[in-house]
């Protein structure tokens, strides 16, 4: 019996790869033939079937979310909406803005006052990798601040700022004159951007997240969402995989 005949359970690997965005079945067969695909750490062979609920599939060493029914949404969170499933103060939540089924969870959080891009998904594995500090995915913010930060203040933001929970890691910071700082960080501490800007003397008056790793989007109005494209999901998986230390 060859692998191609093999247990008639599960889904054929090339079909799984095709539906998760790796191109035509033919292209996916080539990926397998070229030895670039593994299942549970073992190089896959053409015709192999996988249990998409349990098997771990990787392409070029990058884990691929293959479970059926995984959804990935990109929301432009409006100000005043909380990033939890329910709020004791009765404020609207990000979950209220999205389809009820399947149930999704936010990837990390934005303060109620913060606007901008938020990912929500039912892919717990990708969520874990995106939020775990060791993967250090970049998040970019536009922070409108009080006053105009000097080159010295921007340098401090870049080099690291002493906060009450320790020094921040080096960041990217530039001025969008006259009152906005474009700040890119890869940590996820509580209210980090607000505290960093406050620490260099420029309290934040408005904060918008404009990019999460490879995902940026300018077309969504506040409160609007769209599904991520398969290419975007792939790009995120790849970003967390290459960012891993
Ligand atoms: N930094 C903040 O201060 N607030 C956010 O919501 C996100 C990052």
C-alpha cells in the first residue's frame, strides 16, 4: 500500500494546502514533492492524508493553520469600544461588531480609548504566537501628542524609556509634524505607547494602531471589518515564525 492509498481518513495534504492559500493543487503537490512540507515534524509525501484537527502541518518550517472553520478578521476598532468579550460597565465590545458565529477572540488588546487595527480569530495557536512576547511581532501606532517632541525625545523613545515596569526595548520613532509620533514597538505591555510618550513629556491625546506585523489597512472605516486574505494569514504565520527568538 502506498501513502496515496493510505488510511482513507483525513484530507489529502495537497487539498488542505490548496484551500489554505498555497496555490493550485498542482503547485501544492510540487511543494510536497520538493520536501518543503512536514506533518508532525516528518517530511510529507504526496498523497498523504492529514487529520486537520490534530496534525501539525508546516511549510518551509512555518506552521500552517489547517483546521476547518478557522476565521481571521481585521477590525478597525473605534474609540470607546472595549477589547473584551463583555464589559461590566456596559460599554460596547469588539465582539459586538463581528459575526456571532464562529466565536472569535481578540489577538491582544487595545485600550478602550485606542483606535485602529485589531485582529480577531478562533485560531488559538496563531493567537498564542502573535501575542507571546518571545515572537516580538511589530505593531505600529500613530500617537497624537501634546506639544512637538524634540529630536532628543524621539531618540529616547528609540533607545528605550524607563517605565515603572522596566526599560522598554528599542523602538522605531519618527515625527509626523507637528504633533504626531509614528512609533513601532514589538512588546505588548499595558498602555505602553501612552506611557512611553508620557515618560518623554508628551502625553498622548489620540492613539491609532496602523499596522500589525505585515498587516496594514487604510480602507476600513471605524467599526468596519473584513476577513484577512489567505495571503495575509500566510504573511502573519511567516512573520511570527521568523520573529521567534
Ligand atoms: N499602547 C497603548 O498605550 N495603548 C494601546 O491600546 C496599545 C498600545
